[in-house]
């Protein structure tokens, strides 16, 4: 029995673009002189890290089920590098948003780490769709929190 796997249609790319637009346009009225402000977090790297995280989660979903070959492992290592850079960046100056940011980073890191270590229980290595879906869910919660924060800070 042959089972064909087709990527499920989701709005991952649209979600990443929406959050980028939200971060850039929705905060135009915020003061940029306060280094502890949400706008400062966005302007000085938060926007780029957020968009990259969404792109990386999409990559993990696309790589799931493709085995643990060198191309897949290299893609997962790149995701780990991006997560490390995002974790090294400063915290979001909002407790709730920071909680979601940390969760999204942790879930993405777990998925990519398991991919690199090829910890698959099935026939293939690489990232597991169930783990990538958890990362995507955490990212969705983050974007909702950022949307709320951007509306209150603008």
C-alpha cells in the first residue's frame, strides 16, 4: 500500500507576513526613545527574529517526513542557529508576550534538535510533524500576544 503525503494547506506564510506587517505598521505611534519599549524591541531585532522563527517553523513542517538525510539535517541545524540568536536577543518587555516567545522558541528548538539527533521512532528521521505542529501552535499564540501588545502600545 502506497501512501502519498501532500503538504496540508495552511496559512504559515501569510501568518509570518501578517506579523511582519503588524510589527512594522502597527507601532508607528510608539515612542522610539525608550530602549525598554516594545517598539524598541521590534525595531532593534525583534521583528526579524519573529519573522525568521515563523519561516523556520514552516521549514520544519516542510522537512517532516523527508527522512534524516544531510539536506534535512543541515536545514534543522540552520533552524537551531536562528533559535540560538533569537534566545540571545533581549526579552520582550511584556510578561505574557515573553512567555509565548519563550514557548515558541523552546518548541522550535526541541523539534530541530530531535531532527538533528535523528530521534525518530518511525521509519524516517528528520523533524516530526507532530513536534513542528506544537511549535506552530506556540508561534500562533505568540502572534496573538504581539497583536494585542501592538494595539495597546500604539
